C-alpha cells in the first residue's frame, strides 16, 4: 500500500498536488521531492513493490536508456505483474484527492497508476526524470507501446530534455530538476568541519562509523589530491570504469567512489552486483593503484548524517567526476557545482544541459578512458582553471536550479492544466 511521506493539512482552495514515487530515500527523485514539497501545497507518497516488480522496473529503466532487449516485452506476463502490483494501491487516492487535484507520478515505477487516478477525476502528470536520446527501436519504442493505455490517460508529461518524452503526448513540459543550497547536503562547511566529518567516518583515519562503511587499504592522506564520484551503484553510472581511471593519474592523486548502501535501496536490485564489479576491478589493479582508491558506502538510515558526509566529500574533492554512460540530469553534478567544484562529466543527457564545456566544467566521452584521465589531470594541475570553472558553476546553479524555480515551474504547469 502507498505510504504517505509528507501529509498536508486540508483547507486550501488551490488544487492539491500529490507526488508519488518509488522510494522515500536513496535517490535523486526522493531528495528532490523532500525539498520541493516544502515550497508547494503538496503531499508525497511512496509505492510498495515486490522484488519481481523492482526487477522489472529496473529493466524498464534500462529500456528507456536503450540498454535492454526490447523483445522481452513481447511476453505480456511482465506487464501483468507490473499492473497487478500497482492496482490495489490506487485505492489510496480515493480518500485523498478530489476532482481537479493534480497527481504527479514520478518515473516508470508509478506510471501504471495513471488510468485509475484519472478515473477519480484528478489530473495526472507523469514526470519522467530519466531517458536518453536514442532511436526508438533501441528500447524506448517498446516502452511507449507497452504503456500505451497509461500514456493515453495523462494530462501532461514532464521531462528534462524534449527528446526524453514519448511521441505525440499532449502538454509536454521541459522542466529541469533543482537542489536546495541550504539543505544539509549543500550548506556551507568550514575546512575544519570537512576534516572532522571525514575523520569521524573513517576515510582519513582507521575509525569505524555506524553510518558509513569505508573500504580502503590505507586511509586517505591529508595532502592527497582527490577525484570523487558520488553515484548510486548503478550500471549507467559506470563505477567500475571510474575505478579504472586511477591508472595513469599522478601518484599523489586518490580516487573516492561514494554511494548509498545498495542493501537499503529496494527499487534498485542491481546495486550489489555493480559494487561487486567495482571490487573485482580493484582486485585487478596494481597494489600501488589499488591503495589510491577508496570506496565509501553510506547508510540511508540516518538521512541527515548521509547528507553531511556527501557534503564533506564533495568539498574535500579537488575535481568531481560524473562518468555516466547515460544521465537524465545528474543532481550529484549540480550539488558539486553549487559548492564551487570543478566538474568533469560525460557529454550525455542532462549533464550537457548543465555544463558548457570549458566554461563551467569539462565534458568528456565516457567511453574514452584516456580522454577522461587527460581532463582530470589537466584540471588537477591547474588550480586557477579549477577555481574559474567552479565559480561559474556555482553562479549558474544558483541562477537556474533552485527549488523555488522548480516550484514556480510546477505552478505554471498546474495553471496550464486548469
């Protein structure tokens, strides 16, 4: 059954907005919603699912990125399982929404609720945060066909880039995500605070923390230059490829790969396998290179502590990397940019929306490891350029990617639907 995360008090004459997604913690969408609902007359609920359901929705995630076999949907059984899991949960809305309210379904996990919610008189919006600009025959076309009944009931579709939307939809809106600069993950930290947080959580010491698991052969030296990638342990984030980037970087450079504990993210069943691939990659490196790589797994059970650790990691980094193979937007890059960090990111999806190559960051081909290493080394060896890119990055994020701007975009969307 759907679980309310953010309930609201009744009584407003304006339409109620109810956001629905697949997890309360552990991903960019949940973090975005946690900030967004504070700026809206809105509620927020999270669906329930089984292991089979989440295995299927992970497949659908890869399908929209053109990285799964479209032929698997020729069998109607997976979609029957998907719809059967969501069907009972639609009853939750009957007690909470009235005619004219707006229900925003986030990503593929929730799209199946659209027909039932529409039948209750609500206006239904699908906000798809993921996607790739790939030919329909590589996967997206099969997704659109499988979800044709749901797509036909939508009042609007929201995507980060125009090419991510299904063809022929009415009321398509292009709305990029946002961050909250005042949140724990992004607020200013002093150098002493950064040093203390990383020491207390075992990255620069031999300490053991209840909320963070660090895998490393030696603590991170205080004088090391640091390249950081913060991501889910997701195949599209290419964390094994990030680990291989250490080969050939200057000897004083260390690489930190940080992500949320994959055992605590039920809607992403591949996390443990990807983490195992990273460890296998490390095992194949030379001892000298392996010693310069640090894995950080952060528990979701203490959200504020989780956010503080990520904040400290990003502020400790000399360069932040986002080597995604595909990326709907890339909020971890946005978070690094608002901290004034120089970012090297893949020239894919929403990362290209945020970064102008050479102006507020560098864009690279994620398949070209030599090119990625060259970009990293060039920035590491040029503090002045890092500072210039970081200052422009911070200014751009504050101007374009605030929660208030996102709330205003939603307000305009709702007004268009009335």
